[in-house]
């Protein structure tokens, strides 16, 4: 993470028994990798992507989860 200057919190789950936790990530997740979970606790928003996601879609979803800033 430091090599790529990633400052966001990143969590690695190193648990071989996926049946013990997969539904906790997302009840509809089949277990496909890659998978991405975006969480904004302040806004109470959560978005889960199963499989590969293109950058445009990812950025659009990320913007929806970020409070608006600046003058309107």
C-alpha cells in the first residue's frame, strides 16, 4: 500500500474458510474474485462490486458515496 501511496484503510482477510464470513461481506456474493466493497459509515452507504469493475463505473459510485463539497 505504501509503495503505491494508498492512504485509505485497506483490510486483508486471510481466512481459508470462506463459508464462515462470505455472507457478512455481501449476502449475494458468490465468492468471485476480484471483489470490492466501498463503505461510507458517515453517510450510511455501502456498495459491493463482484468481479472486475471498470474505472469509470468505480469512480461514479465512489462520487455517490462522498459528501458534496464546495459552493453550489
